[in-house]
C-alpha cells in the first residue's frame, strides 16, 4: 500500500528552478535513499512533503492516519521544541511521548481518588473504575509500560552513557544533540520516517546499530545520505535527483548507479539511432527537392510531414560535473614523519583520555585513526598539530615535514570574508584569475565567489577548506572527518586526490567506504585508555574496513575466552607442559571454529541480502498486480529479514 506519493512536483525561487516534474511513490515498507549533489533540492523535497513550502505545481499525497517523523540536518543547532534547556537528554526523550505522560498523570490521579473514597469529585466509584480500566488498557496497548526503558535503551545504543543521559541537553555537543534528535525519532517509530543526513556525527559502532534498526524497520523510510556504505546496507530503492528532475530506481545505491549507467547508455544509443534516421530522411527530402519535379516535390512534402510527427528523443545529459583536484606536494620528508613517545592526555578535572601511546608514522603511510565517539581521536589530532600539549610524553615532527590540516568544524575560516577573500588572503602572490580558477574547480562560480563565508552551507565550507589545502606545498595531510558534509561526487574526488598524493596522510573518519578504499594502516582506539590501542597494517589494498572488522572480532573472541577462564588457585600445583599444550590447542581449535562460523554467517548474510533484493524487484515488477504472489513474497521477505537481523546481531554489525 502506498504511504506517500508526489505527482509532477515543481518549485522555483524567482528564476532559480529547484525541482520540476518530480513524481515518485513510496510503499509502506519501502526504504528509499535520496541522492544528488549538494544544492540539488533533496532537503527542499522534504520541506515540500512536510508542507513547509508550497509547490508551484503538482501534488503530494500522504496516506490517511500516517504519522511523520523528521530528522533535519540542522537539528544539532536548534533547541528542542518545548524544552527549557535544563531538561536532561532522557527527559527530552520522555517528553516526545506527551500522550503517555499525560495518561500516567491521569492514572495516578485516578488511583489517588480511588484510594481516598471521600474525594471522588462527585463521581461514583464505578465511573472512576471504568475510566481507570479503559485508560490503563489503552496505556498498556500504546507502550506505556516500556516506553521509558525503550528511551534509555535507544540512547545507550546511540552512544550515550548514564552521565550523558542525565546532563542538560543545552550542554551537549553538536554531535550529541544530533544523536539525541535521531534517537527521539527512532523511539517514536512514525509511519513515515524522514532522515536528512543521519550519519553525520555517528561513529562506526553506532552506525552499525542504526543500520540494523532501519533494515528491520517495518515502516516507510526516506533517507538523504552521502554515506555509500550506509545506503547500500539499508535501502531497497533510490531516488536520484539531478538537473532538477528525479528518477526512482529499484535497488540500493550501488545497484541504482549501475542501472543509471545502463539507462544512460540505452538512451544515448536510441538518440544516435534516431539522429541517423532523421539525417537519412532529411537527405532524401533535400534530394527530392533538388530534382524539383512535381512528383519529387510531393514525395518530399510527404516525407517532411512524417518527419515532423517523430517524437524526438532527448540527448541524455552527462552526469553533473563534480569537483576535480589534486594535492600539491613539496620535497620529500624524512622516513619517520611523526614520532609519538609515551603520550598521555587528560582534560582538567577529567579522567585520562589517552594513556602512554607510542607510535611512529612512516613516509607514505595512510594512517586512519578509528574508534567510538569520545575515545580521543580528535584530541590526538590536536596533539599532533600542537594545539594541545600532552600531560606526559612528547611529539617529534620529522625532517622536512610540511603539514596541511583539515579541521572537521572548519574553524580556520573567517565568517566575515567573502569566498574570494578567504582564499586570496592566504595566497597573495596569485592573481585573481588563478584564485577564481581554483574556486571554480570546487563549484564556486560567478557571483558565488562573493558570498560571505558565514552564509555558506556545511558542504560549501568543506569545499572551501579543501580549496585552501590544494594550493599549499605539503607532504603531510592531517584530516579530521574530511567527508562530513561532502556529497558523493566530492567524496570520490577527495578519494582520488588522496590516492594520487605522494606524501603521508593521517585522518580520522567514520566513513567506512572512504576508510576501506584508502587505509594502509589503522590505529584503533577502541577500549582506550584501559586497553592499549591496536596498530595494524592493512594487508590488501581496498580491504581496510573488512580487515578492521575481522581484527575486532578476533580480539573480542580472545577477550571473551580469557574472561571465561577460571582464576587459578594460588595453592594449586602448576599445570604440566602437556596440560598447557592441550589447553592452547583447544583454544586455537575453538578460535578456528568461531572464525568458520563467522565466515558461514557472512556468506548467509550475502545470500539473504541478494534474495531480498530479488524479492523487492519481483514485487515492484512482475508480481505488482498479483495479490496472491505478493502475499507469498511478503511472507518470505519478513522471514528473511528476521533471519538477517539475527545474523547482524550475532556478527556485531
């Protein structure tokens, strides 16, 4: 059943066309990824659906009695409606269920009146009992007994500990407030869940949980995201917006991009064939007219009428041009680029965040620093940049090292500058033409170069920061969350630029696709400071994320085995060499068995995901009007999704 649909939706601001002729529909269980370059109209489409903007033309249909939940890009910077700023994160979650809170108060009042027989406000006891029974049944049916526990559980899975849950939400960071806003919407479980860039500020662990949640969500989801790995895991359809129009594809991001390429090739072929036929007909008409006899003129006029009736195929437009750049490099640095010796760090009145970290970064390493939010990744980057001083240990910068730094919050930009001034003020020796050419490569053209930096969107600020970096002579790139706010085309351009960079790269990133493609070395801070960080080399190019997952599973398995071993009695005799050998042999066998099981589950996971994709295709195609077949497919789909969720939980996705 259709939950939401649009028909020929169009919107313009003056002469600036945003969307034109947008038509698509979303079924109740669809999970649709909405993709397109920054500024193409994705967030505007959400505002049209919510009624915040009035379309110039077209219509929007939302199924009766369907509730809508929305997470906006800027929720991290807005106060939560109706909250006083001192409410804790947990109270903000509770307050998203006003009907249940009101029912709780009324039930408590009824209980008090029933307990005090003299204070019944003029009503009979039977009337009070009847109201209490009816309200209590509705309260239980609507989830009144478990909504508080669900709120706390959701916050916990989104990375909030007990201290963060009890803090006033006004004191939370932007990332925490984004996760709080997302948690509110997930807890409400609306019929149509609309998410605008939900993966910003989420670490890999939280992303894995969110993917599992959305993959099992039985209601309609519309999600705007530039995270390719995330889109591939949760979506079954993709709405691609380009050149003000939109087209809906069946399949996840990777599948839709392949279908998009095929469609463009087919349309290009049809266009060329038609152009050949038109040219042939026009040559025939010209020839008949040249002969200039009566019958030739009649034949030419007849053929001309036929030609006028042909419905012309529009030449397919090339994909929107993305940014393209490469990093300049200076002279080669020494072999040891950065040396960290016994680094420890703690903020004032806070526990130790980084403890006795020693590390040597070599020339041409592409080192990715990973770990959950709050483990000290950005703090470590600031120590490397000299912006924070370690409480213990030292940092030694190598010979001939020239550093280029990308700050995830773009704090190196001056809000009062124009885009042109911001870049030109850093490179006074360049001409205005050279500065403008550089900005044009990052999609700042025409009057856009006179926009104030303070008025730029997150994606525009990120592109401006990158434009400043490429003009620097550097051999060490330090990047803190460089893909945040970048669209997919810009992320791919950044990946290509880093691949072609002949220097050293140190980066913090939660983008698993980005990490998997580029990492040659990983520093995993998971478990710090109680456990030492894991420094591992990526053995197969392009396999960084998979190797990280396998290493974490191996360490978790070893940790659980150690925890399950009974503590040895001090007075007991020491084990013989044979006993130790047999014990080690058994542990190795158990580890191999567990690894084989993980491999079997991974294979089953891929098989189920392929089956689900095939079912989605059939349900949208051949079986769309066969209700018996649709019912069979829906039953099979539900069973497969349940099994897939079990696999996700077991392998820790």
